[in-house]
């Protein structure tokens, strides 16, 4: 049995993870522990507090008890707001606390884009534009060219969690760019696990979404590639 543990902020789209687990097959477990988010706001100061070492450390013990061999901070915004070096330090602290390999959704996006050969991407974000711009900066620090960035101005994860397939498809379509080799949807509060084939059909190219790449990253940490075409081009490339 391969077990990857996830620290998930609050309650929005955590039901993506049981769906992902089912689609990935019977030998994979994806236990999830909710972290205390403090203020639910896509605002830099609130996001820095949400991603603080103390808030992440509080959930690690439960994941270890549930057999996690790797741990991923299942949040994009509360990792990239620290910048490349700050996000790397966040992951190092998490790995030291957990005693396992660790990563975050921000690094998952960078690694996943490389895995599918996407050197130029478009960012279609739920966030306000200033927060979306910080994700763009993070990707550029990873050596990825961002040809377009679209923010949607949504302040709370709770609101994002109410979006269904029509809103998610519209986000991808409006955030796409002809020069982009992939479209990135960076918010783990957004339900996407059920929509990946429709998303890729809608834009005619790979789509990387937050919960999708987070699960993939955990398996990558354990050198456990899985082929699951229902989860998009990323999992078809394994």
C-alpha cells in the first residue's frame, strides 16, 4: 500500500481527494487532515499566516499515524506567497517535522509542468489579480514562461468551493492563451477532479489543476508513477 498524506486548509474541495484515490487504484491511499486556516481570505497577510509552520505542524502527527510515507501541503496560495525561497523553507520545515519527504502544491505545479513538457503556460486563477501575479512570479522562478495571467477576484476559499463544472470550464477557457502549452488552475479550494477530461477538451491542451497536481506530487515523492487517463494528460504521461 502506498500512502501519501495531505494537509488541507479548511473545508472547500477536500472531497476531490477520495475521488482521486478511487481513480488512482486500490493500492493507493490519500488520507487528508484539515489545518486551521485562521482568516479565509486570498490576501497576502492572511495567506502567510495560513501557511505558517505552526499551523502545518499541528496536523502532521495524525498523518503519520495514518501511515503517510510522504506529506504534501495541499495549498497553492499559502505556499507561493512566501516566494520561491520561502516556499522551499516551508517544505524543508514540513519534511523535518514529518520525518518524511514533503512538498506543496506550488512546487507540484512547477514539477508537473516540466513533466508534460510545458515551457509556456497560462494561469487561470480564482484569486484577486495581485495574488495571481505572485503565482506567476513563482513559476517564472522555476524557469516556466507565463504568457497570460487571469485573476477572478474571489476572496474566500468558501466561495471557490461552490463552483461547479460550468464555472470551472469558463475559468479555463477565459484564462487560456494561444501561445500557452498548458493551462494552470491554481486553487485547491476548486473542485476539478471530476472535470479534467472536460477541461482538456474545452481548451484542446493539457490542464493542470491544484488537487490533481498535489496528488501527483505526493506519488512523485515516493517514486510511484500511476497511469490514470481520467485525471488528464499529466497522469497519461506516466
